[in-house]
């Protein structure tokens, strides 16, 4: 059965472009051009995922998300403007599983959709373990466990002390396993969009993580992708 994705985007050209790309990848697509229609469609259909622009006529994306997520298990990825950091925070608080900043590379959007469908269900079967793992904010890689509610990281049961930013960096990498994250993306997620400074702080945090984890336990967790960024690959 094909995954069915609802694309909510009032720029009709962009919506059609996304539709074509998603069709090409084998997804079934429905489109809505305003928030109210989107909400109606989302409530009367069973989509695998909703791609939701924030700036929409009638009802904005955040409002759609708030009204939806009370009863709705469908994962939502937000489309946000580059300067809308508050929207991103509010969106994630309101239950979006991810966001992507416009303008985006279609490959990145497709990668994020694949990850969201894998982590948050949809038509393809997701094991109960994976679902509950996600629901509880626990991320794993080999013997490493990042427990977000407890703000605790262990490797083979041995506790690793991380600073807040190292913790966030590790979480972001674990949440996006197999997706190469650029320094800019990591910087934005770890330090916030308003951070003014060098992107090489990302390299510094990666070095700290490697010292505390990779070197301590003799593993190679965080991979460098030359000229692009960093990734943690699935085992
Ligand atoms: Ca818009």
C-alpha cells in the first residue's frame, strides 16, 4: 500500500512541484492550499504524513497543528521560513515531528519524510519497540542509550556526562540517523537560529563528543562527511 501524504502549501507551484517529486518516489499525494481545507481533509482521511506550511491563508499551519494533534497520530513536518525561529519552536512544542526550512533541497525533504515515516508509523508497519522508543524520547545506537526525559546518556550501562549542548547535538544526530547534517543545520538546531558566531563550534562539539564517547568506548559513532557535515549511520 502506498503511503499517502497531504501537502499543505498555498504557493500552488511549490505544492505541485512537491507533489510531482513525491509521486516520483511512489507516494500518493493530496494537496490543500489553505489551513481550513487542510484541517478538514486531515480529519476525514487517514494520511501517513502531513507536510504543513506555516504561513497559510484561513488558518495558519500552527493553528492547524494545534487543532489536529489533540486527537491525531499522523506525523507532521512543518515548512518554515528561514527567519521564523519562534514558529519552529512553537511547532515542535505543538507536536510536529520535524521541520524543514524554505528554500530546501528536495533530497533533504525526501530524506526527512522517509525518516518521519520510519519513526512515526504511517502505512508501513513500525515495530512496537520503535514506536514506544520514540514516544518515550529514547534514542539508541549500538550500546548507547540517550534517554531524553531523564537527560541521561549511557554506553553499555556506563553513564556519560555531557553538557547541555553536547546532549542536544547527540540527540539531533541520533534522531536523524543516516541523514548527513550540515554544519549550518547542526548549528541552528544546537545553538538556535539566532546564534552569531563560527560554524566551527559544531566541530568543537563533535570533538568533545568523540573524546567522551568514541575514544572512551573504542567505537566510531559520528562519521565526518568531508565538505558536508556529520552523520551517525545505522548499525
Ligand atoms: Ca505559505
